[in-house]
C-alpha cells in the first residue's frame, strides 16, 4: 500500500480528495504562510488576520466559484459576487466565533476528533481507516497530523457552537398559525392586459431607427475572436512510459477485493397479474383465482413465454415476461426470496407482492463468485497503467508550464521536449474547435488569458492542456447600414412596448378617481379579465407563472384594492390589477405537509438567528480593515 501511495503521490485523485478535506481549513485561514506572513489586512479584537491568510481564503473561494461555473470567473463577476469581501468576512466571523466558543466553555475531545477523521473516505482502505494512508496523504500535501487534527478540532468546535445557538430556537404556535394562514390565503383579481403585439399598425420612421441605433449601439457588436497555440498532454500517449510490477497489481487486488466479487444473479421470466390496494376482498380473491388458473396451464406444459405475452400485465409481458439477470436486492423481497430459492427450469406457484401475483420461471442461475487474481491481473494492470500515465502527463504538463511561464515562450519549450504544439484558427466564445471535446471551457479559458501569456495547466475530461493566446480581435460596433433590418425590428418592438406601457399607465391614472377597474375599462372599451382564486405558490390562472405580479397582488390591501404606484410588467405585456376578493382556504394541509413546512421555517429562523447573533458580535467588537489590501 505504501508503495502504491508513493508512486501515486502526485495523483490528481488524491489531491482532489484531500482538497475537499482541507478546504474549510484553508478558508478559515489556518495553515502555513510565507512572504506575506507579517502583513496584516485586518485586526479583530486585537487578533490579527495576516494578508497571506486572507489571500489563501480568497483564492480558495475563487476556485470554488470557478468550479461551479466550469471556467475562470471574470473580474466583473468577482466584483458582483463580492468575493474579496466574502473571504474576509469568513475569517472575521471565525475569529469572533472562536472567542465565543471559549467564553461559553465549549470543547471538542481528542476522541471526537479521532472518530471524525477515521470516517473520512480518503483515509480509508476497504471502508476502514488506515493509519499509513492517513500519514502518507498528509505528508504528500505538506500537512502534519498535529496541524491537520488541530484544524479539524477548530472546525468541529465551530459546528458545535452553531448547534448550541440554533438548537435554542423554536417555532411558536402563533408563528405556525400565522404561516399556515399566510400559506392558505387565496385571492381573486381583475386585470387589464396591454400587449405590445396588439399594436400592429405601429410604423417607425428612419429618424427613430437612427435614434434607437445610437442609444443601443452596444447591442450590435461583432463577437470577439481569439487565436491560440496549445499543447495537449493526453495520458494515452504516456502509457508506454509506465511500468507496473506484479507486486503492485497484487497489492491492488488484495486491497480492492470487493471490486472483484460478482454477486449471485438469477435470469427469469414471470407472469404478473396486477392487484391494487383499493381492490375489494371479492376482487382480490378473483385475481388470486385467475393467477392459480394460469399456473395450472403453465404446469400442464404450455409455453411459458407465449402465456406471458398473452396474460402478463407487467411491462415485460410483451417480451414474454423476460427479466434481465438481477441481484437479490434489486427485486421486492417476496419475489426475490422465491426466485433465489428455486432451481434452473423450476416454475413457482403464484407469489404475492405489492404489485400483484407473480408466476416465476427461473431460466439460469449465476452463482456468486470472486474473480481470481490471474483473471483480474490484466484488468488491474491496465487500470494502474492508466492512472500512472495520467500522473506522468500531469507532471510533464506542470513542468512545461513552469518553464514556459518563466520565459513566456511555449514554442521553444515544446520544441525542447519534442512536443507537438498546435495553433488554432480564430474562434469565438463557445465555437467548436477541432479535436477539442470540451470546447466550451477551452474557449472560455482562452479569452480569460491575456495575449502571449501562458495559461495554467487545464484539465479537460482527463486530458491536460496549456494555452497561449497569440492574437485577439476585440468586439466592434457594426455600422447601421449593415444591421439596419435588425435595428428596424428592434425599434418597432420597442415602440410597441412603449405604447402598451403608456396606455396601461393612462388607465391606472384614470382609476385613481373611479377606483373601479370594471367600470373604467368599460368606458374605454378595454377588456377586463378575472383570474379566479389562486394561492401564492401556484401559477395565476389565465396569466401564468408571474412571480412579481403574484407578489404585488397579494400585497394589495382590502381598503385599497388598486396598484397606484406603477403598472406591472409581465411576459405578455403590461398589467393593471385590482383585488376582487381575499379569503383563507378551508382546506388545511395534511400533517405531513405541515411538518415539512414547519421544518423549513425552523431552519430559516435558526439561520436568521445565528446571522443576527454574529451581527451583534460584530457591533460590539473592534474591527479594523485595510481596505486598500482587498483584491
């Protein structure tokens, strides 16, 4: 085992698994730091947060979001998500929480830490904790057991503190009642819809086209283009460089024995006569009688497959009742118990399950067996070779990256290693590129890297890439003469939209005097429609799923049934709405639905309570931040 770990120390699998374990510690800022150790970005109640600790947390958070989006995130998205502020907030919160845990006397025992670590899969072999693997994985990732266990202890302590605060939060009977009333409220509204599509006689002048174009120039740009050179490190090209020894294969076989065990399976046919739990006693007896009658016909020597096609009421009936070989736990218990107790060629009496009565014919039994080392040797050898080749490919890719990054010359580095370097044609974002399977991420990464700079090692479906953009063409605004037809369509659509909104606003103004949407619309010759009753959680009848309209409708008070601030924009156009009636449904939710609802409410209340508690801690604390050091 130790030999396997040593030879696979740089394995991306181990690195990935360990990264999951240490992610929370890195985000907390616990670990080793170098050049920035003495620089401080913030001070919380006299506790300093080193700049390196913040950068570590920020980079981890950035990588997490990059993984979620499947590409490097742009500076604009970083700013929108406020990642620098989020990273620093997490570090500040942890300092305050650790102080409170100490004040409250909360502790985590060494035994609790040990039990938790022993359950982490990356430290297990055959689902059991392995001390050698634990130490080796930590060593390869430059973590000592002492530091790792201290980090684990702090994380568990924070979890205990959170539970301590949140467990004290309960839902009152009054809160439950208020929420049930809120959830069961029904409203009925009248509305007038002003659809832009109905303004078919709208004509747009040349001047209006020009004005629209000038105002919306950014919508008529050519797409940016990019050309890159790249090197692909395909693990299959490195298979010949691997050497797998017999004792490695044997180690793998012994440590993964469960992977070579084939469970017992049965291949069978069956005839199903369906039942229903709603069936009367009389009908149930008739179905059982029918099943027994078919069984007698089968036992008389009739063809089972043909009888299944004729009588079976299950989906397999059309195939003569055929069932693919199945394991015992893949079928309902009564069926499985009977099938696995039978011999090849045997036909069972009708067996009762939740689906109905089954007549089973066993056609073949495949006994449980373990693949011998001799039979598994080639399979294991290929697997180990593929893993080793992937490590070699990654290592070479990383070597090339480090060399190329220092002198920014990917061509020279590739030539020195006799590696093929490929230059693409110009492409746009999300364009398909020859020989690139993950072209979406490939093009996204290419646009992220500045011209002539070297990308990091990128993993696209198990192949590693290094990119170097060599030329980029920025997006440019197309002249009006080239896009006039498109601009005309857009300008016409915009004018229709404005007319619909204007007419809707005019109706709203007139309603402030009469306060009756039906009467006012009748004067103006405008159709008024009615939704009928609906709840907050369902689509609005005759309107559809319109969350903003639904939200506004439920906010209408009884004493003022009209929206008086603005019209409502929906998918079909602009709406003016009026509350017709509000009531609370007489039909209560089932206990099961109530329980689920109250659990969700309690979780939300606990989360809000915890966040408010942290906010109070901050208000009472002295916190100094060097804003200039935030990325």
